[in-house]
C-alpha cells in the first residue's frame, strides 16, 4: 500500500481520475489538485461531470467554462472549471473556421445548434480538446481531470477516434458531393417534411456539412493530437473506487479497457474504506455507560468490525485482479466533503 500519491505523480502534466459513480471520484480529483498545489504547483482541476459536484467539493456555488482561481492556503495555485460542452465546441469551431463568414454559418445552422453537444463523442472530445488547449497554453503545471462515471468514461477514451471516423466516414462525404445524391423517394420525404414543419431539413443538413467541409482536416488533426495526449507518458490515469462489489467490478473492467487502449495507468485510490475499531471496549464499559448504552456501543463496534473486514476482503480481490497495482487507501470520513476544510482531510490521506 502507498502512503502518498507523490511518487506516482512525479513529472506528470495530466492526471485523469476515472471510476464509477458514487465513490467520491470528484472529491478525489479536487483533493489531488489541492495536494499538488500545496507542493507549489499551479494546478487546474477540470470536470465534465454534469452533476456539478466539483463546485460543491470546493465550497463554491458554481463553476464556469474558464478556469477560476480557488482561494486556498497553498504554496502554488489551485484553479477549477466545469466544462460547458456546447461553448467549448463553439470555441473549437471559431479556431478552425477559415473565416468569420464560415464560422457564423455554422453557428446559425439549426443542425449544428442541435448536434454540437449530441454528436457521438462530442462532449468527451471537447473535454480532451479543452485539456489540450490548456496543456498547449503552458499556463498550468498540472491538469487534473474528473471524468463521468466509468462506463461513460470509456466513451471518453475513444472519443478522438470516433469523431475522426465520423468526419472521415461515407455519410459526411455524401453530403459534401454535388446536389442530386438523393433518390426521388428521399427527395419527396424531405419535401413533405418541409411543408409540414416549415423546416428545410435537407438544406440545413447540406449547409451544415458544407460549412464543416473546410474544417474537416482541422478536426481530424485535432482529434489525432488529443488522442496522442491521452497516451503521452506525461499523462496518467488514476482509478477511483470504493470497497464494494459493484465499484470493484467497474474498476476491474475499466482497468482492462485502459490496458487494451494502451493508456498509462498510474494506480488506484480506494475511497471510503471502513477502519476496524482501534481497541476493544474496556471491561468496565457496562459500569461506565449502563447496560443499555453499553450494549449499543458493543453492537456498533461489532458492525464496524464487520464492515472493515468486508472492505479489506474487497480491496484484496481488487488488488489480486489487477496484479497488485500501486494502491492508496482513503478511510471513511465522519462527514461529507462540502468545503476546503473537508477537502484538506481527504488530501491528508492522499499525500504525506
């Protein structure tokens, strides 16, 4: 077992925290950022979790699409942001558009307005694209990413490849061809839709793909770069889990997918682990507390001991399945984390 994440994160520029929902992953990501900032580094914590738990963990009401500095007593600087996928996609269009006219055509297209946050992989891709831009800016020493729950995080891993395949696929090439690619039946269908809804879907689709036509190479190159960023030696994945059956199975599944994808796995954070009672109850506990209260205390101690044994067994299963990876244990805390003081309590277990 590790006593600190510091050796795992030495020299890393990007730390990606992944895991199933409800295991404290967002809190762990924020605590990692806090710990690195206390080492004198300038750190940005980025979340794409729509539940907005990062703001809560940092004691804030809300976070925006640009890094916001957190007022914390650290040697370095702690910044945080919550990704707005639509806004980030708009910014990417602005960078890749050859001119303002093309940019405005894309922004004004109804298809783009509906699909810019719904195209397969777009949210995950824009998250990595945002990380790529932050990384290229050189404004931060380390970037810490809090991802969605594990199964969705698998979409995150493949997002660059899926978006590349979308832009290189047959469907988009068909829309980039001259008019007349559709048969008579398809034309009739679009005509009926136009009369019923007042929306010329074919025109919108064609306009959307034509506007994107000059940016496809830029999207493809950006996807290649962000895909390479995930596999870079300066990137590491931390799997955050809890000592229960379902999160353990999710962690094993995600670790296997990381290995298959050739992604750099750093280690495990096992959160909310019950610790056994320190000592047995004194012999005179009944005299001290009275029979009824003493019985309740003894029952609580036995229950805690049973939970600690269960957790230890699940941690052992996880370590055996993953062949004894670097593992750091965070015990169950007395209270939920909702401010920087609570975050510091978690950080104390992640760093010496």
